[in-house]
C-alpha cells in the first residue's frame, strides 16, 4: 500500500450552499488529518462540515452526517480542526459557509493498493 500526503481539497464556496470539498477517488481510501476554515471577512460567520458515505452522496444531507453545524467563526480568523477522519472510495466531504468570504482546506493522505 502506498500513501501520499497532500492537500486533498481547497474551496471557496458560494454563500449558503453545500459544496464538495473532497471526494475520495476510486481504488483509494483517505485519512483527513486537518481541515481549516478561514473567514476573510470583517464580520463573524458560521460554517458547516458534512461527511457522506458513498452510498448516501446522491441523497439529501441527513442530520447524522454533520460533523459541525453552524459553528461560529470570528471575523478575520482561521480555525483548524484536527479530526483523523477515515474515508473509503466515493466518500465525500462537503462544506457550507454563511458568506462567500470563507475558504476551506483539507489536508491528509491518500492510500492506494
């Protein structure tokens, strides 16, 4: 098994929409070590973080899939979430921001056979 440590996703989503930060490629599993949320606005905001198993990706987001929901983030601030989330092929991490002035990054490793 080979592991590659890398930036797995970077996204500046539109305001108040759920958008995909990272999808695990085929024949791969991933470990998300850290996700950062950066609020570049001069006003506070909120964010959400969602993890969906591959079987649930096409459906509605369920309450059980939220890792974080409407978490406040101060103006001009960055939050680092060290999580150790393990994902299988096709699993997805989605994010939501209360304003288009937030960015998200996922750092971790891809594991291939």
